[in-house]
């Protein structure tokens, strides 16, 4: 009986911790958005230089790796669809299958996972290090709100750059598929890309871009909240970094599943 009570108690504590974490993340999101929109009214504007620096770190620096991996994913999809649809004599549907898979699903998913690994961990490590060294407390003493200084620029930069990275990922994936599939379909890469543009609808692109905005919020909130909760010195920073990456990717996959369920019914 004691073991059962202990097990139930642990589940209860974990559940309360999850609810508390979600509530804290929601409050942080609201406060960050308030600083982005109306912070200047209280003398706490979000600095343009801080946003630009975060945009460089989150977006510009990620372009090479996002492009390379998206190109590789496009090649992989081309190989798989040519082989799978060829068994049914439906090679003509390869262009549409690749285009819609990339723009609706794979482009934004690979981008979100990569950015979560790069920037989500970076947010957690940077804020966690500041928390351990009591720099965040020092910001409060100087009258600088930590959310305005650390969270709001990261959130705004992520909301601006993740859709851009998603578009780049879509283009590179389609290019990779075109280079592989065009010889198999006996067409030129240019014709392949033109057919892709003709088959795509605004809703296909909109589905991926809407996901990117949600992923941007999730990555930022997980990284920032994990960083603010760091304790235990350098070891705690390491645990927080790992936790931020795992939670960010898990949240992205779950959110993507929910999106796919409701948008493709």
C-alpha cells in the first residue's frame, strides 16, 4: 500500500510541476508580447539592436545547415517517391507528392528541429549561465526587466526568422528532388520546378508557415523558461541545455501531429 501511495504521490507532483511550467510559460509569452508591442510606453522598449543580433544568430547563421539538410531531405523524398509510386505506375504523381510533402510537412519540420537544436539550447545555456552567475538578479537591481532584455528579443527574432528559414528549406528540398527526379521522369529540372509551382496552392505554403510560427513560440518558450529555472552551477546549465533540446523537439513533433490531424482531414 505504501508503494502505491508513493507512486500516486510522484505522479501528482509531476502533474503539478507540468501545470506550473505551462502556466509560467504562458505568462512569459504574454509578458514578452507586451514588451514587444507596448514596452516603449513604460520606458522599457525592446531594443532593435538586440532583435537584429538575435535574428542573425537564429536565422542568418542557420541558413547553411538548413539548406544542406533540406536539400538532402529533398533527395531522399525523391528517391522514396520514385520507387514507391513507380511500383504502381504512378510516376507522374511524384512532382505533386514531393511538393506537397515538403511544403506542408518536411520543410517546416526539419527547420524546426534544427533551430531547436541550435537556438533553443543556446537560449537555455545563455540564460542559465546568467542565472547561475546572478547576472539576472543584477539586471533587476539596475531596473532592467529580464523578460524584456532576454526573452522578448529572442521571441520576436524567432517569429520573424523561422518562416524565412522554412521558405528556404522548401526551396532547397524541392531543388534536391528536382535534380534526382527529373532524369527519372525524362524532364529537365526547370520543367520539374515549373510543374511544382503550378501544382502548389497557397494553402500548402500557408500550412507550413503557420506551423513555423507555432514552432517559433514553442522553441523560444522552452529554451527561455528552462534557462530561467537553472540551478546547481555549471552542471545545472548542462542539464538545462539537454532538457531544452529534448523538450523543444518533443513539443514540435507533438504540435506537428496535431496540426496534421486537423488540417488534413
